[in-house]
């Protein structure tokens, strides 16, 4: 092995080790903070953990000499193009939600293990509070953490090739489903996991350089869900 080849192998190993460290750090924060917060609040354990993980991830990226722009959170060049992409992503994710719902219905009854959203119906202040969390915790933070950070770090750790990307898509989607199972049960685990799979595929298709369309689609889907709850048309 030449010195150049040896240096490249050593650099790749260092990238792999640092990626594993970053991955374990963010996953550890997401799981550890949520499980701790669940002792006090089932409603806000998820948002508390993502807010905390965003702080840690921002510090982590700064430490690596990176920014969120490096992972795809960039200002759109053309608003109309971003909105069109968001509309396409919206439709694409609805297909994955439908597929996930069909499969989940074969194995689990639909229903919440814990009703996090009790009190939304007809309550304007509570509705507004949840919309704030929809567009921060759900739309922005979940896409930036589960797609951008976790997928990038996992893919880098596994070697960065096509097989690594596929593994990152699947594993991040399973973790995304797990994150919602504490209140959605097995049915929600599958449905949300399929949604995560759709968002992960979109992230890769867009070259891991454009998070905004899926952030907008994610926020819109959840906004519709909470609006239906507010109107008494959904549990």
C-alpha cells in the first residue's frame, strides 16, 4: 500500500469514527431526553427532546466546521419552484401514509396509547400552541434531525456508497417510527415509519441539498391533522 492510499484509508476511518460519534450523540440525546421528559409530561416529551437535540446538533456541526446549509437547509433560489416541489412531496408522502395505514391495519388496531392532543378540539389557544410545535418541532426539527443529521452521519459511518445510503434510509425510518410509538402504539409505529421512509427517499432524491420542500410538506400535513382535531373531525 502506498503512502497516498494509506493516508486516504486513514482519513476515511477518521470520518467514519467521527460520524459514529455524532450519530450516537444525537440519537442518545433524542432518546435519553425524551425518556426522561416522559416521567413528567407525555405531551411535550417529544418537543423537549428535539429542541435539545437541535442545540446539540448545531454545536456538533460547528465543531466539525459545518453549518445546516451543508446538510440541505438553504434559502430557496426560486420560491415558486420550492412550493411546487413541496406540493409534489406532499402528494408523495400521502401515498406512503396510505400504504403504511393499509399495512398497519393488518396487524394493529388504530388508536392512541396516550392521547397527547386532548383539549385541542374547539380550544383556540391550545390549537395555536400545537401549530407552533407543528412548524418547529415536527416540520423543521424532525426533518433537520432525522433526515439531515441522522441520515448523513449514518451513511458516512457505513461507507457513503449506495448500500450505505439505502441502509440510512431504512434505519432512520425505523427510528422515526419508534419515536412516535410511545403514544401511537404499533399502528402509529408503522404509519409514521412509512412517512419517514417517504421523507428519507425525498431527501436523497433532492441530492441531500434541499430540505425546505419536505419541511413545508411535513408542516402542511400535520397542520391539516391538527385543524381536523380542532374541528372535531379527528381524534
